[in-house]
């Protein structure tokens, strides 16, 4: 949980404050109806007059040029768009000079917003018009003309759509004329304020009906607040999209992105007309009706890992509590804390200037290094290293503070990444592409270079959430993804030039998390809590997957629970009302994963016999097949009464050579192409042909026989037998063509097959002798 600490400085305007805007994380500008623009410095607590505006300019809205582009054009970044009641908007420099005033609307200009890349400015007026301007103030187009005033406007995450108010309605209008407009009734009174977050793609609205609401990008209602005492006059998303603030008369809320309220404050301020978050998301400023500017700081945030609970008690102070012995440590920082993450026995804290790395065994001596930018928006941790994301890029660091790699790729928008669209493991970094949400990029965590051939993974639908598993070698790294249909898929990160095999393992999945110590996946599926004990079984024996799943009734959780972490046997979930709940998962599957990873099959069998749990036996069967331990696989399949598979495993054991055994193991896992390739590379042409005959791949069997000039008669004989059984005649032209010139004699065929098999046995035996001699020497 977290709350806000409100500060009201002694200085104030003499009239209503209409708008506020941050230039840096500690510098704020406020505009008032007393025609003054004041600058507030939070480091020194000083306030200074920037400019006394002309008497006819009454400010309404203020928006600074976006900082993301400011690095390239610093002069442009010092410009703000100030709208006023006289129908104009003004481009005002940081020094207070009005660079340009533009006649934009009839009546007041009620809102002015730069898009995310700073290439366009949008203004909305009392005259019901919305206009788009170039960054120098030239009119590009009039996008909307309606009969009622447009009180608020917001850009969509990709700056290709706008959201605006129209009485009680909200309207999403794409900039492309032919694209579909989405319109819906949002409130029972006038909609006064909207905001749209670029990270989570969620919309906020507040109105005269005294309610605030959260919507998705398609206008579907996700949260509806209870009716408050007064109209909602302001609201604003924090930059990372995790929280938002709402302002009303003498009231300020801090809310989670799902809508429920963390904190409610009742400052004596009059109506809060405008709210603005600092770029680092730690501070909030409000423009108040009584002439004051209020400042709020987010405190009381909590992080948990095993037996440690960490709380941000003040802006620069954390308290660490060990719940096992109730020992308390206090961590002090030079600057205010922006982001923190606690996992894998390490606490990583980013302040406005530095990064602190603590080991849970020693809270006294952190490792400290300086940061280039003080706007860390995301910290991801893996066992061996962590990832810092800020406005300029992604950086992987070791827990010793050494920079391992940095990531940059075309079209990268680091500022909009979150824990759902980026994932980290010991060897891999996965990023969902923002420009095409079906695409996932993979990078080597140690070098920052694209993995393999550099080709990203492309899914058939937009991807909502991704997560890399945390254990095992890099060659077996898997990624789980939830797509737009809420289907859960699993695929390998390394697919060696082949098209990746993407397997569906669940549907209606709303949230997921991998275990920190074993590749076990849990998720909220419909109204159930589901645990996939061994999701990788889908690649070795797909039919085993349903038998390896543990389900628990989710009715004990309230609306829309979200999984925060899965550590050890404990899963932490956040419910729709903000409360934390915990669920436990049996520890046996994690032990089984450990035994399998170290090939301790006897221990694994003993565990399954002790637990007497069918899903555990199914997991062991899948693990044994994946590791090609046929004896263990045979016992595990027998335990779950899969007799056809037991018989096939015995058939594999009887194969004359290792190559044949391997090929049939691949067949067992459904990898027909790989099985055939294995046999052909070993020179076992007949066996490759026979594999296709067994699967009724007649054309491929004949193709191989003709190509290698052997066993054409065998293929024709089996084909004839097959057709006779079903009382049908040959219609395939290729088979008719070859049957004319080839004589089918079953005795000759059987002799030829026996000769091939005996050759294979002799070859296998001589190979075994050679390897035995070599091992003795």
C-alpha cells in the first residue's frame, strides 16, 4: 500500500490557481487568475515571480513541451503551451517571455496538450472545436466542430488518436479521417476532465455527477467510483501508469490503476482545478481554488520478499523489517526514492541521482553508483542481475553495480515499458514492441544484442503480457504470453532457425507469474487459481498437459485479482478492492523440478510414491521423456495408467541403435520432421521411410524411396495392403506410375527389411565396442 504526504507552502497566489506544470522533478510553474506565473523550487522551498501576464490574459491550461524530445532540442523543451480565456494560446518560454500568441478559438481555450513526441499541439475550446497546430503554432487542421464546449482533451498512447469530452459523452477520434470513431455515454453529468496513460492504455474521466471512472482504450468500463460529495474537477495519471490522482472540492485521492483508493486527503484548498505529476512519478502538484499550490509526495509504499517487509516511511527513508526475528533496519538516502524493487535476496533502489543495491544479508553497506538520468521508470530483477529502464534506454547491471549491457533498437519507447511488456531472466531480455504489439524482441542480457538470427517472435494477435521463466539453461528458456483474447501461450526463446512452436496452454487467463526457483507457472484463469506444474510438457507430450495442472476455486478472491509474485510456495495476489491475499502451492512440484534438473530420477520416483499425487506422476513422465530417461518415463506412465505410451516406450527400448531410439523419442513428442532428419543423417533410409508409412504420409514415403533408390516396392506393398483393408482402389497418379514398373514380392521385402535391421544392429554393436575401448584407454 502507499499514501500521500501533503505539503502547502506559505507562498500563494492572490486569486484562483488554474493550472500547474513541472519543468524538472523539483521545479514547478503555476498560473493564476491574478495574471502571475510563479516558479516553485522544491529543493530550496523558494518561490519566485516569473512574469506578470497582461491584464487580459486569464490562464486556463498549461502544458510543457515533452522532455523525451527535449534532449535533442533543449530550446524547444523550454517552451510551454498556455491557453487562456480570450480565445488564444501562448507559447511561453521558461523565462516567462511570450514567444507567440495565436488566435485559436472563439471563447476560452479550455485545454492545450502536446503529443508525446512534441510534433503537434492540440487545443480544445468553448466553441466546441478541436484544432491541431504545429509546434511553431501554425494551424494544421480543425479536427472536431461540435455544438457543446470541449472541457478536456487527451492524446492516445501512440499520438494517433485523441480523446475528448462532449457533454456527458466521451469520444475517441483517430487522426486518420477514414478510421472508426468510438463514442459512449460516460457520466450522468457533464464530463469535466479526462486523461489517457501511454503505458497502460487506460482512460480516466471525472464529471459533474461526482464520480470518476477508469476505462480501457475501447471505452469499456473497468472501474466506477462511488458518488462523492462534489464534482470531480481534476485528475491525472502518474507517468508509469501504476497510480493516478483525483481532485475535487477540498479533496484529493491517490488511487491504484485498477480504481480503488490508496489514500484520501482533505486539504483546505477549495476545488483542485489541475493536477500534475513530476516526471519521476514521486511528486504531485495541485492548482487550488483558494490561491494555494499543494504538493503531495507518495510514501508508505511496501515491498515484500520471503521474510522481509520494506516500507518507504519518508521520501528519503526506508524501514526494513525481518518478520522472523522482528529486527528492524533503517535505510537513509541522500535524495528522494523514485523506484525500488525487492527480489532474489537483493533490494535495488533508484533515487533521483543514484542507484543503491543492498544484499539481504547486509543492510549496512549498499553498493552505490550514479545514474545518468533521474527518471527510472522500471526495475526488473533476475537471480544474477537487474534491469533499469529510464527515458533514454534499458541498462542491465550486475548486483555488484557493473554495467553489463545496454539495449537500443529502432523505434524503442523505453518510457512506456512496464512489468507486463518487458521481462528479464539470467540470460535473456524480452520486450514487446510498441509499434506492433504482436511482436516480441529477444536480447542477450550479457551483450544487449538480439538473440539468434535477430528475428523477433511474431504472434497472431496483440500481446498483452509477457513473462520469461527463471530457471534452467538458456537453450531451454521459455516465454509465456497472454494475448488479446486472454489466451495463454508458451514458446521457446531459442528455436535454432526454425519457426517457433507456439503452444496454447490456457484460455481466459487474466494474470500470470513464474515461480522464482522452478519453472512452474501460476495464473488467474476465469474464476480459478491455476498452477501449471510443468508447462513445458506441452512440447514433449501435449496430452499430458491437463494432467499436470493444479486448480483451486477462486471464489475466495474478490473481483479481478492480480498476481504480484510467486516466491517459494507462496503466491501474493492483489484483489480488486486493493487488499492483499495469499495462496499456497504444494512444494512437491518444485522438488520434482530440482530432482529432474540434476537427473536424480530415483529420488524423483520416491517423491511421487510418497506424495501419491497423479499430477506429480504426470509431471515426472513429461520430465523423463524430455530428458530421455525411458525407465523412469515407463514407470511414471504406468502409474497414471497410460498403457499405450508404456508399450511405445518398450518399443523404443527395443530399437537396434541409438539413432533409431532418438528418432522414435522425437516421434513420441510429435516432432516428426526432426525424427525423419535424424534417421536420414544416420543413413537409416529404410527406417525414415517406415516412419512415414506408419504415419500414412504416403507421398513423403514414396518420395524418399525414389530419391534414395531403395524400398520403392516396400512403400507400394504397404500402400496396397492399406487400400485393400478399406476396399478402395489406387487413384494417386504417382503410385499408379511406379506400380506399373515395380514388382511387389512380400518375401523379398521382408528379407530386405531384415537385412537393413541386422546391418543397423551390427553397426550399433561395433560403435559400442569402439566407444568401450576408447573409454578404457
